[in-house]
């Protein structure tokens, strides 16, 4: 019963992190801004770090099973 929240949270983090990394990669590949009003490189780095952090949290949640 206690593993259900870990599976749910891990799935949410994995979906968010992979979606954010894919979206950021597509924006960078097409040379479009990741966030308007900011420096392109800084916003891409921050978005990629957030996506990688979400995937790391997903891995941690799945490791708790």
C-alpha cells in the first residue's frame, strides 16, 4: 500500500522531466527561445537542469519501492 504514492510520484516526475527535456531540446534545435525575455542560453540551461532534476527525483521515487 505504501508503494502506490511512490509509483504515482515517480511517474509524474518522469513524465514531466522527459516532456520538459524534449520540449527544451526541440526549441533549442529550431533556434527558438525557451523563455521569452531571458537570455537564450541561460533559459535553456535552467530548463534542462529542471528536467534532469525531475528525472532524478523520479529515479529516487522508483528506488524507494
